[in-house]
């Protein structure tokens, strides 16, 4: 992604694939259809943003993608995350239904095209694959049973499969003489974006902590969560139990459930870098020159 600037605290980024789409529109004279799809997708993303704002979730950056203007939101889990992810497809479905109902008023070609674009966007985004909305909804549902890392791997893996399938389908259509490269471009985008979810998974904890740090520096308040873990739990496993949107304090317990010390996520992250993620947390806080508790 190419950073273009900022609107407030939200960064503006542009995908190089957007240039490929612009070139394809010029060469194949599909400008009107693509602009209609871009309008539908922008409204789709606006629905996500409105729902996120209503639930108190901040927009971190806005990405100009081949298929719309994507708002990257502060990660939300549970029912809030599910509601934010579902807002876009639900809005697109309602728009498609509204356009269909309006067709009874007369011959309105734009409404027919706009309704079809909204229906296609809704159906594609309901695929249970990251980074699509269906994948985000699936991840929110899986978080009750799986670790965050496992959720990302399952949903991003489905994204890789869906992207590869669309890319092959689009390539086959082009070989048959079709002049519509939408499936191929979208498959490539989905494939790259799903791979990015895998790469981003490794640094997700650090990024989440930095977001919380920036929130405090802006004068915002944070919810503090206390959790208890056994002293033999590895540092990496303890960090995976931190919660998105909250600052986590970790109480270290012995076999008798006594609190033998405590630390917090920022200190624990530094200890993992110094000692390794497999180091037991009880040993780590004894090595820490400024242990908590």
C-alpha cells in the first residue's frame, strides 16, 4: 500500500492494484459499470464506519482498493465486531431490494445496474473468508472457541482458497475470449489480502499495544482487564490471552492459586523479546528488574 496522507488521525493508503483496474477500465470501456460498483462499495464501507462509530470503535486508516474505499477499523471482537462486519452486507442487500422495488416505477437503467452491483457486493462479502466481511463475522464467532491466532489462520486460509479459485476462474474466462477481467482482478486482490492477514497476524499484538498507547497519548481512557495465569505458562501463551480494546494486567499464580507477582502486557512483550516466547512467565517476572506486585 502507498501512503497518501492523513484525514485527522486516519491514514489514507492506495493499493497498486487500483492502477491496474483504472488501466483496464480505459482499455475496455467499462468506466460506467466500474464507477457504479465503486459507488456501491463506498456506501457499503460507509455502513461499516457508521456502525463502528455508533459502537465507539475508531477508524484507523482508509484504503483505496480496486473494489472500493475500505475503512480499516480498530479491531473489535465479540458482538460489536460481528455487528460492524455485518453492517456492510446488510446495507448492500437493503439497497439491492430498494432498487428492485423501484423498478416498478419505470424503466430506470441506472437503478437496475446499481441494484445488481449491491447484490453482487453483498453476496461476495458474505463468503466466510478474510479479509471479506463474512470472514470477519466468522472470526468473531470462532473467537469464543479458538485462540485469535487460530481464528486468523482458519479465516485467512479460506481467503487464500477463495482468492485462488476466483483468479483461476477469471483466467479461464479471459482465455475463452471474455473481456471482463473483474473475477481475475478480484481473485488476485483477495489472494494478496488474505496473505497479508497471515503476515499481519505475527505483529498483531505489537500493533494492538501501539494503538492503545496512541489512544492514551490522545487523552482517551482505556478499559483495564485483569487475568490470572499459572506461573509455568509460556510468555507467548500469556500474551495471546490479552484482549483487544483493553489494557491487560496479568496476575501470576502458583499451584495453590496464590498471586506470586503481576506484570502487564507492555512489560511482558519486552520480556518475550529478551527471553523468548517459551520462557515460563513466573521465571520471567523474577528476571524482570522491576517486577510488579
